[in-house]
């Protein structure tokens, strides 16, 4: 029932930036933590970032700390992943995700999320 739609992917050179957005519907958005994952060819889907339901806490995988920023705009029911200083190893399909219930307390595992967007391709050229 929950719908998540990512946008903003594309091709960028090393060191460039992209801004990914995820539009959510059919959920009380402000009550849900939101996450971003990515999946590169031949690899498992990897946690990238998450933001708490209140927006006061954020979490990042070590490899993106200092380069990526997750934020949310509750008025627009969107979660954003601002990606700066991109590297070729960031190349992947990026997915936004929502837990199955509001006010969840764990946000770093695939199993913490029940709803997934279709993904948006990010390609960083070297």
C-alpha cells in the first residue's frame, strides 16, 4: 500500500554531486523513519543512510560519512539524499525504504524495512 518513488539519479563525474529524492505516499510520513540503500552489480543491497521519524537523528554507513546527507521534508512527504564528492564506488542503484510500521527503532538493516521504491541509477564515472 505504501508507495515510494525515487528520482534524481544520473551520470556524474568523480567529485560531482547528485541529489536523490524519494516521494512517499499512503503513510503518515512524519511518523516513519526513512532509509536509503544501494545495490551495485554483483553485491548485496547495502545500507547507506537513515533518518529518524522526528528527523533529529541521522545514520550513515562509514563509507559515505562526510559526503552524503540525508534529510526529510515532511511538508512534501519526501526524503532526500544529497551526495557530494562522489566516487566511482558509489555507483549503484539507490533505493529508498520505509519500515512497515511507524515509530520503529532500528533502521540499519534491510529487514528493518518493508517498503521499497523502484530504485534510481547513480553512475559515477572515473
